[in-house]
């Protein structure tokens, strides 16, 4: 399942990231935040406006805002 399909509050592990879908600078920033294969994440919030952007992603003790386009590049499995 893609990260943007994950139910809110469901812990998951990132199993794959298609970095080719992202701009190289954005991919580098996400990796610097620890968002990569094997990372344990939880979807905390989905925006309410058109497109339901942004998504709030909990990773460790951080909460990171992501665009749905970034979340669609990530495959997760529920933990």
C-alpha cells in the first residue's frame, strides 16, 4: 500500500521509495529527515482541503509535513 493510503494512527514501516518520482533536492531532504527504507512511521493527520494536503507523518519523535505526491512515492506495510 502507498503511504497516502495508510489509515491515520496506523503504525507502518517504509518498504520501498521510488526516488525517481521526486525532485532530487526533495529526495535528499526526505532522506536527511530519516524517511527511507525501513523507517517506522505513523500517519498522524491528513489535510482537509482539496487534494487532502498536507499529510503529517510521525517518524521517531518528529512530525514532518509531506505532500501527497511524496507519500505516493512510498510503499509501506502495516507494523
